[in-house]
C-alpha cells in the first residue's frame, strides 16, 4: 500500500465520493485521515452508481450528502465514474511480444508500442455486448476545438463491474508498456482511466467518419484497440506525428500504445463501412475547484468585513 499525502492528492480525493472495490479475498484497513492510503494492484477507488434514495448512508464523506443528492438527481441517479488506479507494487511483465515503433531521436516520448492479438475474439465480442449496457452512456464532452465525426460511449464502469479480468488486463498492460517506453508513471502516481467505445459508421453518420489531429490532453498512456475487421470499412488508418510521420495498420484485437498527451495522432477518413475501436486514456488527476476553499474564502471575507465595522465604530 502506498500512502500519498500531498495537498494536490488530498484535495483531488476529497472532491469525490469513493467506494473500494476489492478483487482479492483479503480486506484492506479503512481510510484514515489526513493520511489517505491509495490501494494498489487489483484494487481501484471509484465512485459507485447509486439511486437517489438508497446508498447515501454508506457514503464515506457524509458532509457532502446534500451536494451528492443534487448531483444524483441531475444525472438520474448516477454519479460520474471518477476512478483512481495505482500500479501494482511488483514489477510489470516484460511483454516480449511488444513491437516498438521508433520516433524522433530527440523525442523519446513519441515512441509507439504495438501488441498483435492483444484481445481475443471472446473479449472483442464481450466489448460489443457491453457497449449497449444501460450503465454505459454517450459522450458529448469533446473539446470545442476538436473536429470529429463519430459516436462515443463511455464503458469503464461497465468493464469494471462485469469484466474485471479484462479491465485489469487493459490497465496493467498499459502500465507495463509505459514502464518500458516512457516511464511517465512513477511508483507513487495514480491515474483516472477513461475507456471509450468509438464507432465510425458512415451510413449512420451520413458521411465520412473522421477525427482531426489532436493530443489526448493529460493522458500518460493512450491505447487504441481495433474491434472490427478491416474488410468492414475503408480508410481509418491510424497516424502519429513524427518526424517521420508514422502509420500503424491494425487487425482485429491489435492494440497500439502511445503517450497521448505528447504524441499528436489522427486517422484518415472512414469513407465507407463501419469501424469500431476501443480507446483508453490513463488521465493525470486534474485538480478541481475546491468548494471548501471557496467557502473558507467567503468566511475570511466576512470576518474582514466585521473587523472593518468594529474599527469604524471604535473611531466614531
């Protein structure tokens, strides 16, 4: 178990409600404050999906009940899937089957890793089924400056609850690739996994499917896995910035790993058919505005105003 006590880590964790999801037979000790332990390995810290009328008594931070109730009501009873994941304490696997795609000598963070047959057909079929699960939902939060034409569903909560082994495989392999290529994640770091099921269906879109050149802002490791057969669509070739500019042709189940925050990437337009991928980003925790700090600021302002009134009375 790794204990993180920095102000950034503490404030980030205080901003969301957590529930520990064990995957092993052992039980971990409860949370302690202010030194809040971060579980590692197969343990993840995440917000549960709760109904507006049940489960609030079990929330570990009771002082936020009213705010949680408002969020639940606004989202139909579902909390945002904020997840914290830390690497295992043991060393990652060697991944002898990993094929490295070199980048510029002066920019080692632009190297790519390719795993052929990363997902088997059963795992691909499971992902197709889970994409339509009621716990998944359509993403509408793309950056306003990003030009894209596709449909996206967030599926990390579904994978975590229904296919734990596949969920762990994605995370632990991404971490192993990172340790071999970029070392962007330190032993005391943690990330927020975001997993998306993305469909480029030309008939459904009414035109070509595409996404412009972009970076995955804040992503220490990004993964793209092809879930459809290349014979089912035209175009949709993965490109990555250089120099030299590189392309990666994937087959069903193949995965390409890259440092999403540093490596600009895009695809050629999908001109016909239906292209389906799974994309995962291991996002750095983003410090959210601390409501408690704002409240403290208001209290300090009120106290200063009261002191000013007293001073004026004294002078009078």
